[in-house]
């Protein structure tokens, strides 16, 4: 890994963010839309920021923040489904992607901790 762009978790975070933006492009609840978009953007942003810090300890800290943002996105997806901002199919697709990404970040954190 030479750059954060090489990280699969960063790529998946970017894909999830794009899917969320596209799924909610017509949502008129701007407060909600802004919050879920900001939470999703936080995932790849914290992965890249942590990577650029160049210390393992700081990188792990930022990975935990990214993982926390995955949890925030999942909560907001439940709300989006209940409020009918997204359909059931979109909900399950996005929820599954967010859960998988959270698990991959957790696994990556474990790997990084073993390098300390």
C-alpha cells in the first residue's frame, strides 16, 4: 500500500457514499439528507486522513472514527426506510454494504494493531 487509494476499505467507502448520494438525490428533507451524506463521506475521509498521518496509532484512531460513521449511516438508513425516503430494496442493499464495510474496517484495525 503506497496510497490510501490502494486500500479496499477506502474504495468501498467511496462506493457506499456515491450510492447514498444517488439514492437520496430527490429527497427533500435536506437536514436528513445532509446528515446521512456527511456521515457517509466521513468514512473514506477518515480512512484517508488516518493513512496520511503516517503513524500506526493515529491511523487506527481514524479507522475507529470511520467505523463509527458506518454505524451512524446504518442508523440513518433505518430512518430513511421508515420515512420512505428509500425503498426496501435500496435499504437492504445499502445496509448490507455498510455492515460489510464496518466488518472490514474492524478486521483492518485488528491487523494494524498486530503491527504495533
